[in-house]
C-alpha cells in the first residue's frame, strides 16, 4: 500500500502537526507501508534566513520526504505558522500525485492553503483527513465560502482530541473518529535519580504562557534551587521578556531549538515538564512526550490539556495563575516520593494510550477499510476518558461512498 501524507506546513520548522506527520510516516513504514511525506521545505541559504528569522532545520530532508516549496510566516490559531502558499507548490503537488500513484492520501489540516486545499481538490484516491486545530479562527470563516465544499471529498475524518473535535464540528459537522497524537516511546528511562531541572518546551508565543512561568520562577528557584530549561523559544526573545518583566535570569537556561535526540535527553533528565499555556491548544504533544520519558507535568487546566493529565501523572493549575503554578512546581520538586510515583504512572500512560506502533496499526486498519470495502463505515465519535487516556466509543453505521466532484476520477 502506498500512502501520501500531505502537510501544508514546512518540514524545516518544528511544530505539532509536522512532528505528528513525521512520526506517523515512520511508524507506518515500520509496518511495511510505502509512505511519502508531501510537505514544504525551506532550503539553507540567505533567503530562508531572511523569510524565517527563527531557527529551523535547514538541512536536507530524508528520502521519503517530497519537498513542495518554500513557506511564509502567517498568523494561525494564535500562533505564527510556516505555511506553503506559492502557486508553484500546487503545481509540484499535482505532478507528485500523478507520478507517485498513491493508493490513499492522508491530509493534515485539509482546509489550510495551499497544499491542503489543493490535495483535496486534485486527489483521485480515497482521502483520510486529520483535524488538529482548536479554538476560533478568523481565516477559517473566510475560507469556508471559498473552498469549504471540498470537505465533502473526505472519506474519513479524524480529530486528535475532544477540543479539536468540537472545533471541527462547529464548521464541518459530520462523523469523526478520535485518534490522538502519538509519541515515540524510549526503550528505557529511569524515573528516579533526575537532575533538579524543570523543562519548558514551546515557541515564544503569548498563548504558550511562558511569561506566566517566568514570573513564577523566582519563587520556585529560591525554594528549591532547581533550574528552568527553556527549549524551543528564541533565546533573544526570552531575554527581552525577562527584561520587560524585570525578572532576574537566575536559574534559567535558554537552550533554543534542540535536535530530537537532545530534547529526549533533556526530558529524560528533568524532574518536571511545565506547560503553562493560556488556551488554543487542541492536544498537548509536549505532555505526551514528557509522559513517554517518565516525566510528570504541571500544566494549565485548559481544553486540550485537561483530558490528557490525570491526577496520578501530573498537576493542573488555573491558566495564568502565577502563584498556583509556582506552588504546584515546588510541591512536586520537594516531594520526591510523589514525583517518582507520578513519573512511573506517566510512562505507563504513554505506553498504554499514545504509543505510535498501536496508533499506526489503527491507521493501517482504517486505510485497508477504505481500499477494500465497497461501503464506508463511519463512526460518530463519543469521547470517553479511560484511566487518564483518550478513547473513542462509537456507533458504527454503513453508508455508500459520497458522490465526489466531477474532477475526481472513479476508483
């Protein structure tokens, strides 16, 4: 089976959807599927540095990645996304679809121009689409009248979380399957003997709540002596944030963007991960990555995080509450018995609910279902929380395939 995974962002810049698609491709290839990742790429050089002042991966992508074009920075969902918008990328996508002869396309964020929309319009195979975003979006309201009708071409819709499901159903009602973001599970981690490190992973964006954590940190540092390791955010921007808030940088290490292996090592050495986001999070991928490393979390009590963090694997605090955040961090740092117990539970939670091998098998079954069956089983997602993880109970009904647009060839 040959599967094309379509992502409207740039491989060169790490983000939740890019990481998900890359790990999805690797897990499916482990099962023996022939997979290509169709995605933007910003090659090394002065133009990439000028268009993207933040650090990125400017080396060559692996062989299974098919670069479609450069990206530009665009506001999206309270963030700044690296989206591929050039007409030449659409032409490359169309040529790739002809040359690769995929059996099935899996499109992430299908309404995002230009790659996602073009893939919906030009596909001649079954389409699986994953919806990641949560929260309101101005551009989505504008996009629906222009190309929202293309959503009818999707054969199976997946939402990564209840928050993403709620958002998607508001503008694209229909039947969805709930399949969470996956995570790589390190072969072996030690839940005890950790350094007095607290790690934050995220870009310097207001919705990530880094300013809240920085305001809470002096109290935590005085009481515990721990160090805060900030990963992903631009060091210069963090220094400006510290200066504006008149916060001393004592006990703070600015690491910038780290390669995946170094990030795994940082997580495996840290006692806690802190995720103080203020909202607009559909799924806490950094949380499940911490769980996989046996690292408990202190996170904001918001949609997208609330369903992921059971009491036995972390603590939730009100978003934006500096005092509550400081107290929760210090509590786990000073109570090693409780922290270790949560670390073991977090690791078990990741293995049970979010490991990529099992999620890849679920996707493979779904793909086979689309390619082999003359009818399309659809599941209406009924979200449940079981032992701290996300599951989907569903009522299955069988319906004939939708009538597709004339441009879509018969199968």
